[in-house]
C-alpha cells in the first residue's frame, strides 16, 4: 500500500512539474539591431505575428552621422564584434529566436554578430531576417546562419527584405511565408 501511495505521489508530482515548466517557458524572442528604423519596424511586425517578446540590441559604439556610418560599414565588412548593452530577456528562456539585422555591405551589423557569438543558439529554432536598400539582405542572413551553425545553416528560415518589400501588403505576405517556414522547421526538429 505504501508503494502504491508513493508511486501515485511521484506521478502526480512529475505531472505538475511538467505542466508548470511548460507554462513558464517562453516561446519566441525577436532580437534585432536597427540604425535607421527599417529593421525595427520588421521586428515589431514579427513580434506581433508571433506573439513574441522583443529585444533591441544597443551598440555601445556610435553608429549615427557620417563618421558612425563609415565606422559601421567598416566594422561590418571586417566582421568585427562590438560592445552591446546587457539584454533584458535571456535567450536561453526561449525555444524560438528570430534575429534581425540591417545588411551593411551584405554583412550583418556588429551588434548582431556580438549577440550570436555570446549565446549558444544551436538548440533553438532559428529565424533570420535582414533589411537593405537594394541588395545584400540574403547574404547577411546566410552569414548569420553560418555563424550560428554551419551544419544547420541551410535549415534556418530566412526573411531577406529590400526597402521595397516593406510596403504593408507585401511585408504581410512575406511574414506569413516566414511564419510557415518557422513552423515547418519546428516540425522537423
């Protein structure tokens, strides 16, 4: 009788532990850097679409004005990291991480490179997005994917966007396709 009671207690305990753990797990985090506001706007739309928490990366280095723009481009092309402010959200608490960057000369922003290098993300479902004026967003998302995991890079969902793609109707459709790609990736993991 004592064994049956103990077994029942353990079953109930583990059941509640699993329910509480799953309820406290956060699902999606959108992490991004934006200098001119384009990537910020996409990050907000993605956060709405995925009912996600959002984290803006803040570069400690000045990236505005002519000097800041030149420095940003040089650092991006050189694949430099930078100092970023501490995050409000811990990426380890999320199962899905969507990472966004402006494409500077077809490269990710240094703040995004720093974020990727600081956190182990290979066990997460990853979605990558990038914005650019005309060309380079696809190369920036490829670069991010390979930095996270060269082995898994081909499987990461990507949303490369030009400023033309940011028109309301076009962006909404591209976000739906991105959502479908993320969901397919989650089913395959």
